[in-house]
């Protein structure tokens, strides 16, 4: 059985890890500290890997990182990427808007182009139609539009049969 050589006392590092674990709100960081603390406490990496969803190589990497740079190096790095065009508050405003009658705001229906136009005119933010379509989905709305002919109650009429064949025909009532 081989023993790892640490630049610091493993018991001291383990105690430091346990103290940090109780102070931090970030769950993944806390988990990594716990896993490394288990290894520093004497469990084999293989045993810890079997108990977690992580590979032995990942756990060895975490232990190596703590040994070389300390526990702080296990913190998640900030994620890069394009900033969101709309804030959560603005998205909530759009959600409230979609529950209102579009005619009150000068639109026929709430669809990608109309919401994009509304956002530009009222919030000063230029967004694409596709962005608005994705926003509908994010807010939990369906992309299904209402039909011009009732889907129930007129199943056996000749007009309904014709509408099914060619849905572009306007229903007459």
C-alpha cells in the first residue's frame, strides 16, 4: 500500500476542510471539500469514488489541487458567456404582458415578432424573433396557436371535414 506524501500535515488540512464546509453555502464546493477530507482522513480514493458519482482521476485531481494550492482552489470558476439581454425582472414583466390581451397594446397576437417589437419600443432592447420564441418556452408557454375553427363539437359537419383537408380556409358560421 503506497502512502501519499503531503506538503502539509493531512490532519491539519482535513480539519481546515471541515471548518470551511460548515461556513460555505456553495454545495458543489462543500462536496469537493468533503470528498478531499475523506481521502485526507484515510479512506482510499477508490472507496470514495465508489461512494460518489466521480471518477478516481477526478478525486485524485482534487486532492492534488488541495495539496498544491489549498482548499480555496476547489471553488467553481465564474462561468463566462454572453450576458443575458433581459434581466429576470424584465422577463417577469414579459410574462405578465403575455397574460394580457394583445389588442390592448396594439398587437393582434402575442408571437415572436410582436413581443420583439414590444420589447424594443418599451424597454429599448433589440431582440430577435427567435429569442422571443425561446423566451416563450422559458416562461412555460406553448407555441401552439389557436385555430380559426373549433376543434370540438363540429366533428361530423362537412365544413369541419373541409377544414381538416385545407386549414387555410376560413370557417364560416
